[in-house]
């Protein structure tokens, strides 16, 4: 189980402190939301900021590209220190070449699917990716409410993974708190992106530990062992 705090919910006036705090929190990954004002109706930050944060931490940088033209950003983000780059399946015919380019840059490959998009859209790519990101809100903003209708998509992704013996992680992103993280873990998720619920907590470290405990307890694989 991996917990990935999302920098979007951190205090932007003290990013260096926030990144160091995340590194000391027990979380393994830092989720970095890149918004281009076109694929989503918001703008966040770019490769220069990611590169400036890179020397501050050993956290795995999970870069989520909510962008219409990610191909122009892959090299800059790779150079800035991304460990994984996630592109959206909604980009259609571009997806195959994007996956290939990320791989060629030596980075992990993620594929994201928005709530209104059918999960079957990701099926052709499942043997080519390291992570499937099931969006549990419509991307663009932090602090939105979890969309429960996305849970069957997680179950389907987990069923395909089991049937085809594939190694991809199943990540969830948007409206993740202790309650919704548990529901996602029961459905088969193993990677939990959370912004507001973790950064709003009085202690980030305690919040990460609590979420980890809850998702571990909800993991069907571990529950089987306990029987
Ligand atoms: C949504 C982003 C998320 C966002 C999640 O567009 O992709 O990563 O930071 O934020 P919360 O956890 O506040 O819903
Ligand atoms: Zn994200």
C-alpha cells in the first residue's frame, strides 16, 4: 500500500517545508498535479517548480499530467526529476506513443481515466503500464467530493489484473479520506493519492499513519490471510 500526498493541497507559501514534512511523514510518494488550463479548467505548476523541489527529498515523484499536449512536457519533467509520468486515456490515439516515450525516457508509466470515461478504454494498454489511475473526482481542483460510482471501475481493474496476472498498481485520486480510502482498498486499490484530507490534518505524519492502517485493514488479500 502506497500513500501519496498531493502537493496541490500543501501550503504554497512554504513549499520547501511542505516537501520536507511529507518526506518525514512516512509517505512513500509525492503526487504532483500538472494542470494546463486546457485539458482541465485550472493551472497549477510546471517542470521548473518540480525541478526546484527535487533536491529536497527522496520521495518518489508521481507526476500526473492533466494536459492536452503532454508530449511537449515529457522531456522537461523527466529532466526535472519525475519518477513516473501519468497521462490520460482521454487523449485517445496519442496514448500509445506517449506510453512509449515515457518508457524511452526511463520513467514509470501511468495511465489515468476520468469518471465519465468507460474503464474498457484502458484495456488495450494494461500490459504496457506500471500504474492505472482511477480518477475518483473530475480532475482540475482539490477538495472535491469522492464520486462513489467510480468504485466498480476499481473492481474491474482489479479483476483484469488478477485474471491476466499483470503487475500494474491501481491508484485512486480525488476526495480520498480515511473512509473513501477504505472503500477503494476493498475494491482493489493499492495506491492512495490524498491532498486535502492529509494536508488539512493537524499532523501529516499521524494522518498518513492512520490512512495506512485503515487501508491495510481493508485489503482483501490481508483479510484472507487473517481467516
Ligand atoms: C484533482 C487532482 C488531485 C487532487 C486531489 O484534479 O488530480 O490529485 O490534488 O485532491 P483532494 O485529495 O483534495 O481531492
Ligand atoms: Zn492528481
